[in-house]
C-alpha cells in the first residue's frame, strides 16, 4: 500500500509538471495565447527581404550532448564593417529557439546592424551555468570570425528577451566570469546591453513568489538553477545580473512590458549603474504583455528604441 501511494504521488507530480521542449515556445503558440486579450496583435513578417541575407545554423560549439549553432543576419553584399548585436532568445531557460528572434533581427539589420542569434543548452540538457558558457562561447566565436562577416568588434551589444534578457545581462555585467577562483577565465567585454523584460535579481521580493513559487513542485527557475532558493540561495544569487554590476558594466537599456514580475531587480540595477555614472535608460510600455517584442504593435517601437540607444552609444548621436 505504501509503495502504491508513493507511486501515485510521483505520478501526480509528473502530470502537474509537463516537461517543456524547445518547440513549445513559438511565435505562433504565443500569438494564440495573447490574441483574445490583445486583439490588435499582429504576427510579424519574417520573410527575408532582398536587402538581408541570413547565414543559418552555423556551428559554433560542440558539447558532449549537442551542437550549438548561431544564425547571422546582415545586409546583402555588405562590404563595410557594422556594429554587432547578439540577440538571445527566451523561453524560461527550458524552451525556445533562435527563430523566435528572427523578426527583431531582420528589423535591426535594416537599421544597419549585424545580428546574431545563438542557440544554447536548455535546462533539460544542462543546468546553469551551461547556457551562460554557451552564449559566452558564441560571442567569442563571433569575435574570432569578425572579419569574415564584417563585424566591427569595437561596437558590440548584447540583447535578449525574457530568459534571454537575463542571460544577456549576466554575460554583460559578469564578463562571463561567475567564479572568482577561475584564474584562467577570459573576460568578455561589450559596449552595450539591451535587457528586454529579463530578470535582474532572482533573489528579490518581486521575483521569489513567482520564480520560487511554493505551490509548484518545480519552477522553470528552480529547474534551471538546480534546486529551490531555500536549498541553494548562493546559486540563485550567482545567476542574478545585479550582483555583478561594477565600473566595467556597459551602458544599459531596459525595455519592459507592463507586467512587473519580469523587471524584478531592474530598479536596483539602475541605482547601481547611476551611482557608477554608467548610462542607463528605460523604455516601458504602458499596456503590453510579456513577449511583446515578438509582435506588432510593439515590435516597431522596440527596435526603434534599440536603434536610438545604440546610435547614441556607438556614434554619439551623430
């Protein structure tokens, strides 16, 4: 009887927590969830115009379990160097693919940027910090091949949405070094960060009720981080971009929805950046859902805000 009861409880937990796959978080699925509440929502055009070329699924890293790839979008027949934006997809660290960022990438290429969208190991394959290691390697790969793709290595921005925003911020502020004892680690420096609705602090009172929800056996954060906050608080702190902000932090643009939980830690990050006299700006939509950057009418103001911000950082507004 006791074994049967244990089996029943375990079965119930499995039913309550259905594993996600990379394919679960798509533009189409998200559109279907949002269209009733936001009837004005429009699917973006992801067909490549004649002016844009895409180099798809370029291998940048081979791990024991998978090959990680990167898509590079740039102007067709590009002959001059251009700034690079590495754009990281979201999906709760457990789903999503680079294809999610295609519409935003194409829009930014039209504004004169080269945009790269990397894959990375999701939580079903490998826990934190594997994803951070992957995107750091992706950026190093892009720098190594800068001349091939006419990348201006002096003008690099990290950007991402949701989990991708958190990862972009973590890499931008930490330089890829989250373990001070690793004396062989190579620090990565970038000139700008765009955090689109990504957490800045997993340990904040704004984040914990959601990311460490006691009513859920497993949350997307606890699955990725390897345990609940009560068990491994140092791991949750380690993954929080806020705690790496110092004088080396790049200029930062926060772009946010109207959902407070996804900007947890943002205001504290802004205070630290301002105290260090590092440029930071906020663009917040009054009424927009999480994942707003995937759709119109929010896509256009999103890439416009990014372009305006980077123009000031890279070209002094000229």
